[in-house]
C-alpha cells in the first residue's frame, strides 16, 4: 500500500482565497483524521471521521474550516476564506479502527497564506 | 487541560551512542502511550507503544520504559545512527476514550553527530 496520500505537498495562497487540501487514506482504514501542526501549538486534532461520518469536529477552529469525506477513499479539508494565521502543516492520518491506536500519517501539506 | 510534555526540547548524541528521550505526562488515567518519529518534511511515523500494564517494551534498537509512579515515559535508542535524527513525540490517551483524547507532547529534536 502506498500509505496515506496527501495533496498538494505545498500550497501558497493569498489571504481571502479558498484552499482545499486532499487526502486518500490507506485502503481498509475506517478512521480518518485531520491534524494541524504549528511550532506554537504542536499537533492539534481538527476533526475525525469513522466510516465517512464526521465524529468529532470540535477541533475545527472556525466556521471558515470545513471537512468532508464523500467516500472511503477520499477526504477534503477546506478553508474559506484563508487567513495568514492558518499557515501550518496539515496532516491527514488513518487507522484501521477501534483497538488500532497507531495512526498512519501522510506527508502533510505545507500551507502558507500570505 | 492535562498535557504531555518533554523534559528537553533538543538532544545531541554521538553516532553509535545510546539516546534517551524523556517524556512526562500528567493524566494519571492514561493507560496507553506511543512514540512517534518525525523526520524533516515528513509526517509522524509510529515507533513503539506501550500499555500501562507493562513497564518496558522493546523493539528493534528501541526500548520504551514506563514509570507510572512518577508518570514518566522514556524512549531509548541503541547505537544511534544518522537516520535517527528527527523530532520524537510521545503521546498518551485512555484506551476507552475517544480518539480526541490522544494528546501529543511538544517533541524533542534529536541530532546525531558524526
């Protein structure tokens, strides 16, 4: 398996623009997570899905952030409108299911909002 | 809220020496602990985990020690190699808790000197 695949690897955009981050989890994994990593706050869980259903989105910072998982092999994290403080590395991770606590992370998307 | 923290933000070791990375946790209810390695430009990668019914667990060149009395966790890397240079994170949670309860520490930067 190729692992968790994220795109793009790098995104540079201007404040106010819409940003869409994409993730393909490992096939067969029932849980998908979106994390944000910054120097100041470390790794923060934004939202996670189980079987394509959002379970906990309490970490989503604002209404500007939204996430979807239309099927078992694809998820998006959208920021609209983007702001400079959204600059961070965004990771997607997946895990087989309950009892499987090890997260498999993608390589991340480095987002810079100018 | 309760947090997981690291004693040292940076650690430099000579190639071939053993490395010890420490982690303190404050949630006495945590019963599962995990170490991740994050190389530059990559996502965190699972190294080893341990449940609270164990004091020690060994992997390939790595050993995790858990001291529940003082709520301390350590990762030992034997014969440290240049490829071990990375940021190491500990994380903790209660196994019966939700995925949101997986709390990551702030990380320790390990640098292997030639």
